[in-house]
C-alpha cells in the first residue's frame, strides 16, 4: 500500500489487494488493509461510495487528530 494518483476526490491513496473482485471480497480486503495501514480498528473504516468501482471512498468514524498525517505518509510511501 502506498503512493497516490489524482483521483476523483483529490489525491487518492493506492491500495492493492490479492482478493478477487467478486461478491465484495476485494472491497472488504481493501477496507481492512486501509484500517491496518492507518493503525485503526477495522470497524472504524467503512465504504461510503464505490462498491463496484475501482475508485472507492472510505469513511473513518471518530478519526484521530493525526489522520491527515497518516494518510499523507502513506501517499508519499511510493515516492
């Protein structure tokens, strides 16, 4: 996980998973991978939009104060 590209909602974090894009398995794997990378409980990350799209928007419930810094670090990881 890491790196960024100009997504539809601004700089997008790249999350790649091994799970197949069948029955929401890839989306669930991406949600869990994002939570783990951000050091958050998986239950605090939910899909907001993009169930069947390659571009997904996740919502973090009760985000920590340094969430922006955590995301920035992940986006910069591939550079």
